[in-house]
């Protein structure tokens, strides 16, 4: 899973890779699930700085939201990655996120 997870952090690489024999529908499902957000976790993350220093304090988010720490870290890292990627892109933010991360509505 670790090898696949590295590709999921950059969805365009997952769609172009040839190592794993995965059909397009499964790739799309994996990307959607990996970038899926848990309402209770995001509620706790809102208003926090997305710095690596705050990543260390995610055990509090896990406790309050009831989600596993690994899940909280993944969502924190994903939100941070998406923000950094689209932060200075011109145009519609939602469209940029969908394009850069191969996400649907």
C-alpha cells in the first residue's frame, strides 16, 4: 500500500503509471476515496494553520472527531497539498482542484 499511497499523493502520476495493473474505474475510485473528507475531522481542522508543527498536534483532532490518527493525518496532508497546489493558480479554484487531483463533482 505504501507504494500506491505515494502515487495517490499525485493522482496524475497514478493515472500514468505502468507498475500496477489497475483499470481506470478502480484508479478513479482509489483517488476519490483517498481524497474523501470526514466532516468531523475537517470541522476540527478548520481554523488551524496547515503547518508541519500543527501536524504533530493531530492526536487532539483524532480524539475530538473520533477518527483514527492515521485518517486525520491523511486528511490534514491532503488539505495542505491541495491548498499549496491551487493557491496561486489562476481561474476557478474548484475547477483547478478537480483538474489537478482528477476528482469529480
